[in-house]
């Protein structure tokens, strides 16, 4: 699966677009058998999720919003060549809502996320958007980096 993430910029910060490839891999946990250091016992196998950044860019400051949406569509079109499921995730914080309105007709799998200062994440069914605390995003990212996922 590919995830195209979009953080729309404003006058002082550029728009960021990244493409993440999400994959699963099987990991074995091995332990040395007691009394025999040359033999290992496979204790168990577990599935690990891996995220690889395969594309990352910043658009120039003051890029008009329609041009930004067009660039996301170009990135999406390139990603389709990889023959994988694609989901677009848009940060609604700040100027994201009008951009979501422009993106909805162009992308069938669009997830909208508002970054909050709250304590827990939630999904607003009425507006079809996630509310995720910044601390959750940061801690999940830190754990993934520590585990080299």
C-alpha cells in the first residue's frame, strides 16, 4: 500500500508532499538453545509493519492551492504505476478544509486528519475526518524510528 501525505502550506511554510510505502514482513525471534551456542531455536514468528519514504518534496512558497492539488494528482498518477493500493492523507489543520473540497472529486481514497492538542484520537463520522493529538503522532513516529520500522 502507498500513502500520499499532504501537509498544505500557507504564506510562511511550504506545502509538503510525501509518499510512504507500507509493507508487512515476517520476523523470527531466535534464542540460543541452552548448552549449544551453535544452534538456535525459533521461538516465534511475528508480523512487523514497515514504512519506507519513497518520495518527499516541498512546493515553493505561495504555490496556489489549485496548483498544489494538481501536483498531488501528478504524484498520485506516478504512484499508480507501482500497481498498489493508494490512499491520500490530508492534514486539515490550518488551510486544509478548502483543499479537501478540491481534492474530494479527484481521489477516491482520501483521509482527512486534524491535528489536535487533545488526549485521544477520534473519528468524526459527520464530517468524515480524524482528530489525532500531536503527541500521539510524535510518539508513534518516535517508536517506529527506534524500532527501525
